[in-house]
């Protein structure tokens, strides 16, 4: 079995960069997927430099008519020294377009996963694209990146034959 292409597609959102500058991820289309898992991965930083993630939706991959996507209620995470953390924990919040790490998120390594179903977007108004952004975490270095893992592919197949999720 070949899961990549058959079960999911992986699209870069934010390449590994220092998060002391705000980073805006690439737009990705969900028109050929049931949903997306946004995976945010970061190194340890300095206390109080907690990352804030924001998810937006738009009508195309250039960000036309962008607006907040206020559906984040659950975030799965691993946080601490990641080579020692084997179990996921789950954070819940009222529906929002943002997720803010907890009081120790800045100084610890972390992986956050936010799952969004395509039908949670404003499909009545032609919205089928999302992006994720991370705000400026402060004045101290903290490396991070994000990936989109699209699942429930409508045109599953060999990875080389998947339709591009960064083009309309």
C-alpha cells in the first residue's frame, strides 16, 4: 500500500523559519480533499514568546476575499522535549480563528495539529481555500514551520498524479 497519494497529500505551509517575524503560510485549496490537518512544529524559545496561530479562508489560492475561519475548537498537541513525549494531549476552546499556546508553550518544543473539514468553510460563498499564519513571537529566536496534510482525497493516486493544492 502507498499511503502518500492514496490517503493523503502533504503541502508546505510555512517553511522552517525564525518566528520572531510573523509568518503567513501559503494558501491551499480543499476543493479536492475532505479536510486538512494543519501541523505546526516549533523549537523551544523564550518564556512569554508564545506562538499564536490564525486560520483564514478565501475563495482562491491568492487569498481573494480572505476572512477568519472561526472553527478551531480542538487542538491536539505534544509539548515538552519532543523526543520524550509519546502521548498526545487535547486542548479545547470556544470556536475561534486563533489558537494561542499555553503558559509554557514558548519555552518548550511543540507539535500542534488543527483539523478542519472542507465543509466548515463558507462554501455557500465559493470559499474552498485556507491558510495558517503565526504571529511574531517576540524578540528571541524560535524556529517553526507548518505543513498541511490533506486527507479524503477526491482524486487519489500516485503522488506524481495528484492535482496541485496550491493552484486553482
